[in-house]
C-alpha cells in the first residue's frame, strides 16, 4: 500500500505528533508498505533541500559512517532515539523509495533517522515558540502525492499542513485518515485566553472531510463527537517496553540526583505554558523530596524560578532517558490538555507509579488506586498531597509501579501499528463498496 503521511511535525521535532508519525512510518515500512512523509522543513532541512540536487540515501549497513557512529536520535514524546531496522539497507527498500522531484525541482530526501523518503515543505517558526514550525503554502505537497501514486493519505495532527493535505486528497479522490493528536482548543485557551470555538471550527472542518478520524483516548473520542465530528474511532499509542523497563534503575544516578537519599519525583516533557509544570512547586517544599525536571521549552527560565530546589536536566534521549525514568520514585504529569500522554506510558513501562490530572488521555492510562493517582486538573495542592501520600507509603507506590508495568506490557508499537493497518483496510474497503 502506498501511503502518504502528511504531518504537522516530524523529527528532529520533539513532541507526541513527531514521535507517533515516526513510529507509524517505521511500522508501515516494516510490514512491506510504501510510506512517504510530508512535513514542515526545519531551518536545517530547508537549507539542505535548496542546496542539494541529489537526494541523500540511507547508507548501507556496511558503511563505516553508519557503523562507527551512534544512532542518529529521533525524538519521541520525550526524546527516544531511532535505531535503524535491519530492513533499512537500500537494497531492501520498497520500490517507491526511488527519489522523485517535487514541483520546485527539489527531490525528496532520505533523512538519516527516517525509514522512508521525507518531503519537506517551506515553513516558518511560530512567533514566541521557535520549536514549532508552521508550513507555508507550497506546490510540493500536491506534487509529492501525485508522484508517489498514493493510495491513502494519513493526516497526523492536521491543522495547517494537514488541512492542505486533506484538500489535496479530496481533489485527487484519495481516501484520508485523520489522526487527532493535539488539543488545539486547550492551547488556544492557554496562549490566547480565547479562540477555542475558532480552533474547533478548524478541526471540525478538516476531520469531517476525512473518511475516518482516529482518536487516541476515550476522552478524545468524546470531545470530537461532542463537537460534531463523525466517523471517529479509537486508536491508542504504543510504548517501547524493551527500552523502558524497571531493570534500568540506577542507584549511582539516584545518588547523584538526590545525595541525601530523597525520594525522586520526576516530570518529563516540554516546558511550555500548557503543561503547567509550575504545579510541582508544592512538591518541591515537601521534606525528603527532590523534584527532577527533564525537557526544555519556552517556560524553562520561569520554571527554574518557580520550582526552588528542583534539578533541571534539559532534554534527554535514548538509554539515558530510559535510565532516568526507571530511577524515579514516582512520575508526575501536570498538563491537563493531553489527548493521550505518552510519557505516562513510558513511566508505567519503567515500573514507576504515576500521578496525573483526571482529564484527557491519562483517564485511560492511570487506574486510580491501582497504577497511580489521578488528581483534579490545575490543583497544586492536590498534586502536593498525592506526592506526599506516596512518599509516606513506599510499599503502595511500589505496588502501583509493578501494576503499571503489567498493564502496558502488551501495548507495543507493533500491535498498535497493526491496528492502524486494520483501520486503513476498512477505509479502503468502504471506498470500494461506495464505488461499486
């Protein structure tokens, strides 16, 4: 199946959309399908595309540049590196991996961390949040869809580029599957103090034009349905239970982070206003507690002032990140606008009890009183009380961690990827039936 994935974000971006899109492309390629990714250009990617007339191909497994260097990281929800699968040898790539020129004469490019060709369209950084890039209008999208001979269009978190992808798919008569991944109405409320209705109108227009919308949690399914989006199905996210595992708990690392033997309370994710990491301020004041923050973003400076005594480690990836997860005594997520919340699953896979807001995606992931605790959103006192309760009862915290690991062991990206392929098949069969 030739699938074009149009995404608002792709590695080296660090967020849930980028991570899920990479995992989707990897799974499609591993199952013998022929994916192509269309994404906004990063500053570096834009320069590369314009200066090079020859697309870069992934080096063969015997290439010293591949074997002598560490794997090029691609960020997941919290920065997981991509390790090239055995099928990344060029001789084993699908036929459609042959590069072709876009409308501007710029070829698609094999990026070193991607399992398939990637077409980058021009973009600009979002004012005030340079890590987020917004795609500009470009003929490259339609040219790529046509040249790839797409059979289905996958829209990952569609809003700007995804809306154009939906329009292009409709123009070409192609079926489209839209994946809802970002609570844009919540972001509008956080950043603008208004604009929720406008955001929902935009999302409703895009998702209603798709053959099927896939939502990652029951809360997201309900939100979409209540706002008039039809043909919504549940499609959750996977987690790498091999990389994230309890056995990586590192006592040397723990002593370095908490030399006084304090309980280590961790947050992993972007440092941005909508994440409300400042809600950990109360936990910072608890005796015998050390708060550790992993990640970066525009709120970094203000959070260092708001969380006295907290350790800020910046962005971490790969085994380093997995060791940090496993070395926590508990994981606290504070953001109330999560459609899923991948870092909660990674903490559970690491055998760590979780505290999260009783809103959005965490409602599906955290079983209150079994794998962790759910607290009212935006409630710093509730966060502090929940942390204090588990610090005072380490046996209960450990039991929550074990139960969390058991709960996510079957949620692999392979299993979730096969669910996605079933959705594709149902959409294609539906189109065939209508045509008949």
